[in-house]
């Protein structure tokens, strides 16, 4: 009786192991293990940090709402190290990054884009809002995204 039980257990383990080995390769191609549509969409978005460099309250939050609604992945927003930024600028941290759409949607002067490559920085680019933000052609569009809870 015990020998029969041991044979059944060993046979069950062998079958499970065999099924696992047969299906192991199919799991690599299984859609469950691939990125979802949402993950692919997120991975294709520019990941941005926004900094308030002018000191006007709520400006980083305002641009966060605008860019998120414009299909950008704003990871963080905060105050800049100081509020002395006269011009709004973009700092690009990743090489081979196409930021033309970001420049266009914000209507920022391309001369205000600095390429400071640093792979240690998590996000692709930093937008620093300067004192000129109300003069940007995009400001009227940005105003549409004022949070009603501020």
C-alpha cells in the first residue's frame, strides 16, 4: 500500500514537472507576461519633472494638470532651488530624446532648451517654469487646467 502511494506521488510529481517544462517556453510568449497596452503607452510617454522657478503659487500644479491632460507623464512637481528663473526652460536629461512636441505644446523658445544628459536622473526632462510663463503662447491653453480645488 505504501509503495503504491509513493509511486502515485512520484508519478504526479513527474507529470507536473513534465507539464511545467513543456509549457515553460510558451509562457515567454504569453500575453500575460507582455506589457499591457497601458504599460506600453506609459513607456512611450515623456517622463517629466516640473519645477516652479518663478515663485508664483500653484504654477507647477497648473502645468502638471496641463501636461498630464496632453498625454505626458509628469512624475514629480516641486519648487526649484530658487525663484530667480526669468525664462521658462526645459532641461533634457536623456540622449536621443525627441522633445519637439513638448517645445511646441508649451510654445517655449528652443533656445531655452538645455541638454544636460544624466542617466542617473529618473525622468527624461525637467520643465522649469520661469517668470515669463504668462507671456508664453501656450498660457491660455494652460489656464484651462486650473484645479477647482485650489
